[in-house]
C-alpha cells in the first residue's frame, strides 16, 4: 500500500515504534522518511510544521495496537493534527482488527474516527487465524492502486482456500461480538494476574498483546525455554527487534483460551519469571 500511495517526491511520517513491514513499505516507495516520537502527536505536528510548503504529498502511518508493547495510538490527538496540517492517514490495524471497536474493525472503529482515516491495512494472520491481508480506503482512485503497487502486481493471488477461510472468519468476527468480549475477558484476566505477580508489562492498557519486560537477553531466553518446557508457548522478542532495546516475553491472548488455561499461564509465569525477577532484585 505504501509503495502505491507514496513516491520519491512524497514524505512518509512514521511512528518510531512502527512494525518492520511498515519500514520496508516505506523503503519500497522511495519516499522521504521522517520518524516521529512514539504516540506523540505534538512531535508529529512539529515535524510537519518544519516541512510546510515543501512539494509532494504527506502520508502519516500509525498502528492500531502496537505489536511489541500492546499500546495503542492516541488516534483523536493525531486526527486533530491532521485537521490542522492536512495529510493522508493510514492505519495498520494488524493487531486491532477483530479486537477493538463496536464492529471489531479496529482502533478507528473504537474511537468513532473511521471517516478520518484515509487508508486501512490489516492482516488475516492474527485475529482471522489465516494468511493474507487487506488494504481498504474510500478514495475515488483507490482501485488504481492495483496497478501501482509492485508487491501486489507481481505476486500470485491467494488460494481460494485461504480466501474462503478468511471470509468465513471475518463473518464470524462481525456476527459474533461475544468472541471479542471473551477475548477482552481473557486479556484482562492475564494482565491482572501478571500485575498481581508484580511483573512489569509493556503498557498499562489491556489488549491481547501482553508483553512482560525481562532483565536481559540470557535470562529471557532461559525463561522462554522453561515456559516452553512447562507447556506455555509465548513469543520471545529481543533487541534489535524491540523498542528501547527491551527484552520481552510477549503473550498473544486468544478468545479460545479457557480461564483454567489463563490461570495456569499466570501460575507458570509466577514460578519462572516472577521468581527470576526476585533473584535479580536480591542480587542487584
Ligand atoms: C503492525 C503489523 N503490520 C503488519 C504485520 C504483517 O503481518 P503478516 O505477517 O500477516 O504479513 C504485522 C505482523 O506481525 C504487524 O504486527
């Protein structure tokens, strides 16, 4: 999408914590890249002010829920800046699609600001449980993107089986809001359990991405292996793939988890992670 929406004369403004695929999209476009401080609409405003009057279009890219720390963009603040400065806004709802909002369409849906977001992208590999993704927008020339995005033009289409799976799952997401309620319940249960253990999480807003901050790389790797041996698989995230060089054990909560499973995960994090942090505190 970014390679179709922007070209060498344009500028893309990226949140500093953007997912690697967003950086890659930016490189593909050939546009000038300007990073602004994570979730900081005032910093974006300052940077836009500096380039006022320059030629070319301006595209700002945000994420609904950030993939590493689980926090979300303060969309209303960014929309205020958009009204003041004028730019195109693209939201990557990879982690928020199927999760946030009364219709499950993501952060813009939750914030009631869908009309202010020009382009939305998302993946079918998370809440949809399949493979592939989508780009959407109301722009009258939106369809011409099909002829402007090299990665889209020079790749085979998804298989009918993948498309059918995604359609069936998206319909379920739309028609069964109780799944989102269950996901929120599970996320809160895990988050509160971690907090009760005294663990430090990536952010203080509950989402299905719950990252536990760990002291250093060797202990994070050791704990990840211990959890796996005990039957809990989480994602390990280490520098340089993380913001602020953090070492994270990143949990992805599902609506299909049972309360018993969530409680077991909390118990094992208590045995492995909280115990390790106690050791670090004692030796430090
Ligand atoms: C914000 C964001 N955008 C895009 C993607 C890419 O999704 P996929 O791997 O399904 O292409 C991810 C995957 O982690 C993501 O977190």
